[in-house]
C-alpha cells in the first residue's frame, strides 16, 4: 500500500539559491503545466 501511494504522488519543487522549495504535493491527477504560473509568481 505504501509503495503504491508513493508511486502515484505528484510533486513539484524548485531550487532557489541552493534551497529546495516544495511547491506542490498531491496524490490526485493533475497537469503539471497548471502549476507553471504559480511557480513563476513565486520566483519573482
């Protein structure tokens, strides 16, 4: 059960100045391009 959940997770992360930020964690189906706008705003 644990391995099945781990394989189906969707994660979005970014690295800024050597720090890693987790922007998105979900076990639901989603389109990664929908997070692009949010990640660009967070980068500014």
